[in-house]
C-alpha cells in the first residue's frame, strides 16, 4: 500500500498534495476559498480504482477494474448535485434520534462458550482462531 | 379458503376455536413452499423438519393453554413466520444472501427472532434477498434471483425480495425484513403486501447483519395492516444489546388501530409527484387521496424542498457505512474470504472507501451529513402542518428481470421515493392500493418519528376503502 497517498487518512504530507494536483488542475484556480468542500472531478481512472480496492482489501480482475471505473465515475458524477445545496452553518447529522450517553452497568454476565464462539472458524488451535502469518520476522 | 391464505388474526381465531391444528397450518405453508419455491426462489433455507416438530409441540401445549394466554402472552402462538436471511437464527444457516456467509451457522438469535419465538411464532425458513441487502430487485443475491409472483419475468423488488414473495403467496403468514433505503417498502409495493419500516431505533438491530448502521430498520411484511400492528407490538422496544434502540413505551398498536383521530390532516408532498413517476401510479394514488377527502380527511399540498438531494446524500452515507461494516468479514472467525463478495458489495465498499478518504471526505461524506440535516428539517417542518404524508412507494411498476442489473445508477433511482424517510429515520408504511396492468401498486404513508400508531391507523382506513371498491 502506498503511504500518504491521496486516499490515506494520514495528515496531508507533501506527497499527498502532489497526488491531488492532477485531479484539480485548471479548476483549483477558479474554485472558491475551500475547494475541498465541493465535489470536483468525479472521473476515476484505473489506477485510482485499483488503489481503492487495495485499501478495501478487495482483489479485482482487469474487467472488474474497467467496469468499476465507468460505474463509480457515473455514480460520483450524479453526486455533484449536492454542490447546489448551501450548507453553510448546517450541523452534520450522524444519527437521527438524538440519543446521548447510553450507559449500562459494567457487570459480568454469561456469554458464548469458547466452543460456540469457535464453531464457525475455518481453522482453530485449542481455544484460538488460527490465521495465516501476518507479520514476518 | 386454504389455511395458508389466512391472515395472522384469522389463523389465531381458527387456532383458538380449534378449527385446525398448528401442524395443519404449518403444513399448509410448507406445501405452498414446495409448490412455488422452485419457480419463485423465495427461500434460501426451508426449516421443514424443525417447523413441523415445533408445530407438534405447540399442538400439545395448546391443550394446556387457555385462549386468553394465546391472545395475551403468546400473541403469535403457532404462526409460521419467515425471516429474511439477514436475521441470525440459532443453529440455522444465515447467509445474508452472500457466498461469504454460505456456511455461517449463528450460535445465537437476533433479538427480533428471539421476541417472535417468545411470542409463540414458528420460524418456517430463511428468505432470499439481495446479498447484504444491497439492491432494489433481489437480483444481487448469490443464490439466484427471486421472481415476482404476479409476473415471473419481473422482479419482486428488494432487497427483502424473498420475504415479500413469501407473504404474497402464503408460504408464510408474515416475514421479517430490513429497510435501509426502502428494502421493505419497495418489495411490499411490487408484491402487493403490507410492509412496515418502523422508526429508526424502535426495533432492535441486534443480531441482524449490518448494512448501514445509522439507517438500518427492522420491520416486517404482512397480509394486512392489522397483522402489521400485531407484529410490531411484539418486536418493538428497547434492547440492552442495541444501544441505539429507544426506551420509549411500546403502545398497543392493534388496539389503537380502530381508534383513529377524527381530524387527520394528510399532506401530499409535491416533490414526490415528479417527472419519471408513471402516470398510472400517480392516478392510482390520487384516487386514494380523493377517497380520503370524501371521508372527511383534510388533504393539503406540502413541500419537502430537499427531496431531490436525498438519493445523492444516501448513496454517500450508506456505502460509507457499508464499507465500514463489511470490513469485519475477514474469513478468519467465520465465513469465507473477501474474494467471495459479489459485484454490488464490492461496488459499495469501494464507493464508501473513496468518499471517506482524505481529500474527499469533506466534499462527499461531510457534505452529505449536512444535507441529511436539511432533509430531516424538511420533515420536521412539514409535520408541523400535517399529521402524515401520503406518496407513491415506487416511481415505476415492477420492472423486468435483468433490466437494470448493468446500470447501478438506474437501479439506485428506483428507491428515490423511499430514501428520504430513511435519512430522517421516520416510519413508513407501504400498502397495496390495487393493480395497474395486473401488477400491484403501493401507497406510502409517512409520519413523524415514533408515530407508528398513526400511520397504521391511516393505513387501516385506506385498506378498508380499497377493499370495498
């Protein structure tokens, strides 16, 4: 995975800015104070689709990459309609029922037995899930 | 009349009066499944043995019970109910319509399933659906598409495709569904049954495969409004295992059904009667409105100005939450590896990953969350003027199988009239109001949060009018 790519959640580094320039070329000069808050170019290329797939741990075939380039670009293009909406001073909605601070007593209660919890595991060793090697020495 | 044709309330009466046994009732539905499922593909798993065994036990039990208990303590005693294959059922395979979970056998019941069982219901099988509930046609199921019983060349709607078909054909007397953007209301309309999406947080989401957690609502399909009220009473309420469920009292929806307010004011939102809405559907809805006016119900044209932004907002927020929820499927603890995801799941995971990524988050996700606030406010404002809203459920009649599979945007557009209510978390009822060209048409009733009893009351009034015609 490329570090500091434009999709990374890490703080913006010099590399990230360089990544973004091709996307915004020509438009940035015209756009208002905060270009990030408006949907700009919505066309995805094959490299970008491949990279998103990598971030999402999905393996795509060449045909799928081509198909998603077209389909995702079309959907993203449709979303530009939101640029019309004035949202200055509007609070974002993350949830709709305004529930806050839902607490419960921190009490021990029965839960699944190890055998139940492991009953669907493709591989186990003792009371553990068995996985492939993730980190190598 | 065959037993599978009964509504829940009719079946309860029959059982109470000992006109037939639980086993006969269950067997009648099972027979219907055997006859129709090979064609319609509504079920992924049929629990024939388990259901019959339980029916036998219930028949023994019924001798000890007084009718009062069947009415009160076990309001669904002996009633065969199907569950969308998104609801975890202890010991019964739960696939979410995806190959990723084709071998997944839960070790616990979803809260909704537990409550149904405690009320005496018998789970007769697990219904087909778009994989992970992603879809509006049922065609995204990895176990083959479900067919519309009114025309097998057409889709039954989705994502709760199998549940809608099961109830429409009497394979079960009721079925559970999930509604994130219209997945109960739209297939209910396409199959001519009643579908209820309760308020967000009214029914526990615990144990149901998550799609988009700020939008997912658990609801059900029934043959009439009365049954919808009856089932809601059973499944609604606060659940310690779902922190977003609300501790509000559950009212007796069934009792309140026949006691509607004398001066209902119903709004007709002009943004729902747009270009692209089939003329015959519009005419059908307006005819219902006329009938209501004749009954003395006040009708008012209202406006929800941000409606046209709902679909774009939804297709940012929902895939963002999908990408997060589907990240847990790693094939290590249960299920198969990620390469088993189908095209639509991949599409949504990628869309969400993209719109949440740095440099894009503000323009897409944050912007969508703000527009969501405006859509909520639209509804809040309109419910100061009117009690309820009436709209069409779908812009078109059931479309042909295959018609939209290669065009995701067109497919997404089929939920355009159900999505705004999902974003606002308000309840919606989809109600059959007759047929156009031999295909069912649905009306949607929307109300303020936690006003389920009101939408059911209006639904009951409309149902009576329609049945009399």
